[in-house]
C-alpha cells in the first residue's frame, strides 16, 4: 500500500513540475527531465503528535523547510500546521482529501529564487492526536542542482545559489538542527563574492 501511494504521489509531483516549468517560462518538461522525476529521491514521512497537557510548552516540529523540490502532505483535521508568512505564523486549515504542497529548497535553487521554499512548523494541542503523512520528492541523489541557465542573466538576474549535489545538500541539512532555511545560506551566493 505505501508503495502504491508513493507511486501515485510521484505522478502528482510530475504534473506539478510541468506546470511550474511553464510558469517559469521553461519548456513544460524541463524540470521533469532535469530532475529526473521518475527516478528522483522520495521519502515517506509519518508524523504522530499526541496531545500535550501543556501545549504552550511543547513543539511538534520546530521551524524548517524541506530539502527537496516539492513535498505533498495530508493531515488529520486536528490542525497544528503553521506556515511562516511576513514573519508571522499562519494556521493552515486542513481540507479533507486535499494535498498541501510545500515548496522545497531545490525548487528555490533551480528557480533562482523565483519560488521560495516555505518555512513551516507543527504545533501540538491538549485535546487530540494529530497525524500527518508527507511525501518529499526531490532529484536523484547524484544530481547537481543549480539555477536553471535559462533563468540566469549575469547582469539583471545573476545566479543566487551555487550548484550542489542533492546528496551533499541533504547531508548538510541533516547534520544541522532544524532552523528555518539556514541550510540554504550555505549555497546562497553573496553579492560581494561575485
């Protein structure tokens, strides 16, 4: 059953990658082919957040962003997912039978910052257990991801991120504690370096 679920999520991810490619002004199959969607790295993550007697003193997951390209999430109707927007935490209302699509670091890198990876966190409550299932989708581990050359103009839109092997990016992120998007700072090109 999990294998079939992941296979179907990969199909949704493939379709979303086509739409994002077009939105970026690229050929519709650009991301699908560049990131090898069919062979890309995929992780199934199940989270269980039991009730806490003091939710104000507990945290389900600290602020973080996903390392991959897109993560598709479903969750129980309990609530607890929050997205950071304009330095404020916004509650995300879970809609039955819908995916929440989180943009990840590899999309931010490939799009040269046109798409941003979103920072989110999970909170707990004192009433009910919250469950979420996330499927993170990324390129193959050996792929090197950098800004798409078609989106770069060295004068008006220089590269904002250094290319990096996805496996190395994942290892970098996993070796640090979850803390917003700090891992992206390691591949961000500072303008005074150019």
